[in-house]
């Protein structure tokens, strides 16, 4: 399983060609919307702030744990673009 983390502020759909090519080569792919990006709510504001600490310290570990729970026999690789 490849988890492709988008660059901050970039919608997951931007990575559709990459995900499609990986899938064509037999790699299961997950491209999540980062918090506050694309369809993910709540949107960033003065009251809601998403930073690198949130991404690396909370979001990513929870995402990997969820994938490992759902696919326990599948190795997981994380591919990041920019701050993703």
C-alpha cells in the first residue's frame, strides 16, 4: 500500500495520474485529502490552523495506523510531495 501525501494546499485529485500508474503496476494506493484541503473540513481560518506539527505528529500516524488496521498483511510506504 502506498500512501501518497499531497503537498500542503494541493488537492488529492492532482495526484490521480500518479495513483493510476501505481495501480496499473499493481500497487494499492491511497491519496488522502490533507486536513483543511479539498473537501476536507473544517477549512483553515483564524480559529482553525493546520500546521506541519499536526500533519507529522497527529494526522500521519493516525492514517498509517488506520491503514495497518484495515490491511494488516500489507506493507505500507508513505510517499510525500513537498511538505506532504
